[in-house]
C-alpha cells in the first residue's frame, strides 16, 4: 500500500494466477521452441519490470510443468531429427558415435548451435569433455565453450534470471492467454 499525507492510499493489486492449465498437459505435435536463432529472442518482451513474487509452491508447480514441457519438446525435436535423412544429419550421427575427439567437438557444437534449448544434453557432453587427462583437447573444448556461450547461449545485453525471478503471477497478462506463449 502506497500512501502519503496528502493522498489517499492506493490499494495493492493482488494477482491470482489460474493454474488449471497445469493439469491439462498433453503431448504436442509441433515444437514449442523453434530451432535456429537464439533461444532468448523467442522470449516474451511483455514481462513486467516489477511484480509480486509467487509463492514457493506455485513456483515449484510451474517449474515442474516447465520441465515436462522441455522434456516433451526435446523428445519431439529428436524424433523429427531422426526422421531427417540429410547428409549432415547422417554425418553428425556417425561422428557422435565413433568420431575422433576433434570431430565430436565439432559435431556437438553444431548440434548446440542448431537448437540450444533442445541440445542441452549435447552441451553437458561438451562440458564433460573438459578433463585433466587430455590437456590439448581440454583447451580446444574450453575455447569452443567460451565461443558458444558468448555468441549463441548468453544474451549480451542482460543477466540471466533464475526460474523464480520471473513474473509468474503476471503469466496470463504476459501471454495474453495464448497457450503456446504461456
């Protein structure tokens, strides 16, 4: 509540988020996050600058739902990629299974650049290539990771936010009621 000696108090607006959509999860036929481009360019620009924090149980329920959506979207992306017969896809599969470390480094980089959101497992694999044993390969991998983070994975104009640092209670307003945007 904001008040001053000369004005009447302005009531604080309490946002209530309808969480009924959490119970209506169904597998999708189309990707939610489109491959190509930078993942953060697909985020809504309508998020309010200031918002009320959501209760921890609401954040946890939304985070669990988001994890399901990500897992489903990643599985759908992989299914679509397996159906492709292009020479690049065949090369990537072969290299990732039996290529040299340098070739695997290049292949993992391509997979991550194609769709960072769907390539999180590849990013984990790339990070796992950093070991104390193979110093030369480790240096190459660290250089590649640095390049990936700076060019494709991190926005250059702002800091990343944790899941709980978003305006969850304003989700209906941000998405304008659109299920895919939400």
